[in-house]
C-alpha cells in the first residue's frame, strides 16, 4: 500500500462526487468539531509514513497468520 495507491482508490471512490479534490491531499487546514487534524502540508508525509510502517509490520508476518494481519489492518 502506498500513498499513491490510496489516492487512486479515493479518486475511484469519490471522483464522481468530488471531481475537484477526490484523490488529492487537501491544500487547506480543516477543523472537525473540536479536533484539529494535522496541518495540510503534513498530510502527505504522514500518509507515506503510515504506509511505510504498515509495510514493515506486514513484512514480518507469515502469509497465513490471518489473525495478526487482521489485527494490524484494524
């Protein structure tokens, strides 16, 4: 899983509804209730870091270890 793959899936999922921004990282800061997500410029780096971390965790699992794979993905 890569940030590019995630963006493509998002574009496929939401592109018809939001053609101007689906599949792209946000370019403005947002606020969700009292939650302040990371600044827009940090999002690409954080997503790449998440993908790298996930890949490394999955690399150390046996292919047939479905309970641990499910746990990591959850």
